[in-house]
């Protein structure tokens, strides 16, 4: 005859080990489900990565005592079965939610992931999440868009910097020229003055040449004065 105490110890150790090795555990109440419905539920959970097991609440309480899962103690009321998660918690949560829609006798009470306790509402939220591959693809897309924008900004930065430096150099040159000769005329006006300078020189030359000629020409009076006076021959003495 087997020792009942040894059997209970074996079950307690099994529950403890399975909780430690699983990605999570979701607790349900299965009161009112038939044997056939329970078999169908196990098949659907197995396809989603879950293993559905029925344990006595007293043994589960012993298994979780002084463990990170001790907070699920209050959920261990009524006929309880545990869905141990070997794959994605969201996939097992979805399988439970979908089965409960067609079988109201299945009641999802809550669960545990690591040391975090999940309520029935938390499990419903997990059930609505897309598969892990879809989430990773969405995350990669969300990250790639800002990175592409950042790459474009980094590529445009040297060009914008060069334009800014060129404009700054032009501004400094214009300011330096204005400070060096505040009263100087613009370069365009100076060019016009320089272009007109030859015409003024010609006018000056024309004005000075007649004056110089007049200055060198002897005056008539002076010429007459310089001519020798005619000698009047003396008449013979009478």
C-alpha cells in the first residue's frame, strides 16, 4: 500500500518544479466542465504551448509557500486547474479566453509570471496581444523610422554647416570693409569716377595750351621798341 504522505510530497514537489520551470502559470476554475470539454481544452492549450493540470488546492498552497508565487494563495479556491506555460503567455491566455467564450463554465481567475501576479483582466489584455513575431516586426519598424530620419539629418549636417560658414565669412568681410573706410564711396561709384578722369584731363590740356602759347608770343609794342631807330643823315654845313 502506498504511503499517502509520500504521494502528497511528490505532488507538492511536482507543482513547485513546474512553476519554477514554466514561463508562467494561469489559474482557472473548471466547475461544470465535462470530461470531453476538459479534453478539448487540454488539446487547444497544448497547441498554444500550455499544459493543463488539475491539483488539490491544499497541495498547491504547500508548493508555493515561501516562494515568489506565494501571492496566488488567494486564487486557490474552488476546483482549480493550472495551465503551465511553456511558450508565450499571450498565446495560452488567448486559448483560454477563446475557449471560455464558448464554454462559460471555464472561469479564468488569474496567474503568475515570474514573481508578478496577473489578474483576470491582465490575462484578457495579454490575450489581445499579437504574436511575438508580429510585435518584434512592429517594434523594428517603429525604431527604423527615427533612425532613417537621423541618418538623413546627419548627412545634411555637413552641407548646412558649409553654407552657414560661407555666409558668415561673407558677412565678416562686408563688415570689415565698412569699418576700414566709413566715408569711402562704394566700389561702383569709384569705378565711375575713374572712368571719367581721362575726359577731365583732356579738358585741362585744351585749356592750358592756348594760354601757354599766348604767354610765349612777343607783344607788338615790345617788338617795335627793340627795332633800331633810323639815323637821320646830317645835312652838310653851310
